[in-house]
């Protein structure tokens, strides 16, 4: 398994928005969706603000892989489960990064109700197919 470089973590983690796309069954990429991203330690996380039926979230879960673009970084990724013990830190990261947008919008991506809607972005090895 590959990990993020320190530069990638900084650039993606500092980016206000991330473009995420998932793979179709034929391996082609779907159109990207713009969402928020947070960094906790050496990992990057995204959450579905509008529930489990949100199209990008359902497609990401179903495909298990896709591509992200943010902060000048573009990487193929897998969409992984998030350990339960990290959710409070993810909430704190969302608050620290996005509270300037107001409570109404930030509360769509924090709390126990959205914890199951969290995806950990794991970079794929650039040399892997």
C-alpha cells in the first residue's frame, strides 16, 4: 500500500475544495464532484453532507476507487473505511477548517449522524494498474 507524501498531505489538506470521482464498472471515470476534505494525521477524509443516498457517495462506495484532485495534486485512490476512534478528530478538523462558512453548513458534515458517511482516501501506487 502506498501512502501520501508530506507535500501531498499538506497541499490536499490545505485545499478548500477537493474534486472526487469514482470509477464506472468499465473502469472509466465519472464526472467529478466538488466537496470538502480534511486531514487528520497522515490521512485525508471526505464526508457526504447530504446523506447516504447522495449520488457521489453511493457511487464511491460501490466502486471502491476513483481519483481526487485538490491543491495541485491528482491521485488515483481507493475509498476506505474509517476507524471509529478517528471520528471526533475528523469533526474537529472540519470545524477548524470550515467554521468560517457558518454553523448551518458545517453541521452537515459533523456529528454522529454523518460519521458512517466518512471515506478515508488511500492513494494507489502510481505504478499499479
